[in-house]
C-alpha cells in the first residue's frame, strides 16, 4: 500500500530551496560580481517582465513547443522501445540507430531542421524530440527485455496469446522502469525547448534569453532561467504523479 503524503513531506524540499536562496543572496552580496546579481534583484526583474507582458505569452509559446515535442517522443519512444525490447529483429534493425542518436549531440541537428522546416514551431518541436526521444526508447527497450521469464511462462500456461502477453503482462511489468526513462526524457525535453528557441527561431522564453544575453543582462537571464527551471520541475512533478497513479499497485521497494 502506498503511504500517504502529508504536508511534512514538503518540508525538506522547501528547506532546500530556502537554504539555496539564502546562499545565493549571501554569495552575490559578498562577491559583488556583475554576472551574479542577488536573488532579490532577479525576482524583482521577473516581476517587472511579467508586469510588462513579456513572460506569460513567451511561456505559453514555449510550453506548447514542449508539450508537442513530448507527445511525439512518448508515442514514438514507447512504441519503438516496446518493439525493440520484445522482438529481436526490431532490436537488430533499429538498435544501432537508437544508440548512435542517443550519444550524438542533439543540437547539431538544429541546422538540418532549420533547412527542412524553416524558422518555425516545427523545427523547435523537432529539436525537443531529438533531445527526449532516444533515452525513452532505450530505457523502454531495456524494461521490456528485463521482464522476468517466469511471468511470461505463467501467462502462456493460462493460455495467453502474444497480444495478451504484451498488453497484460509485458507492458505492466515494464512500466516502472520505463517511467524512469520518461522522467529523464522530460528533463531533456525542456533543455531542447530552450535550445531550439534560442538557436533556430528566436521565440518564446528563448527569445528573451537571447536578447538579454546579447546585452549582457545577467539579471534578466537568471530571471528567465528561474521560469525555465520552474517549468521543468512542474513537468517532472506531473511525471511523478503519473508514475504513482500507474504504478500504485507496486510496493515502494519494487519501484525504479
């Protein structure tokens, strides 16, 4: 049975955030470095950008890019990973490409997407997919491959066919480990979103970062980075919530 999560579970992360904020403020005040403005100044700049109407429209555009890219990555990643983990011919045909693209720097494909799709949303979404897809594929394939053989044998004893084995035995057993790959993919997708917006089409939060970086405005850069980090934490939090919902039948000691 999954233990209930009370308000006290929020105390450690909130304490960590508070300690980090105090440390940031203290170091920046002591060092007096232009590249590290105090947290209070960064929060003030963030409030100003929001009041000026620059943050929310840019945030909406960036979140749309992120959601589209993640939807494609999850659909392709779980499908290809399941095929590779379950069927050896699929692993033999696709494995070399998946591992090669996983290790390749994803940003090097940005000029290719720019040439193919132009400086629009499609190119940015393609970069998000390149960042997040392959870790989901590889992790899902490993999860499916590592399903205990005795579970499959038990299913066959009870007369389950290949389709029933896949959907009733293999996928539920592989899901906890596959969720670990999805969490990694979500974090990488946020990085792909910002890089795509900065280097392909100067839009969304990437546009504000590019303009602020060009004028060496570190306060604005850090203010936008706080928004990006918040987006990443929310996305990962949603993934954890989905993990608990889908794998709630598992004991805590059996979760990845």
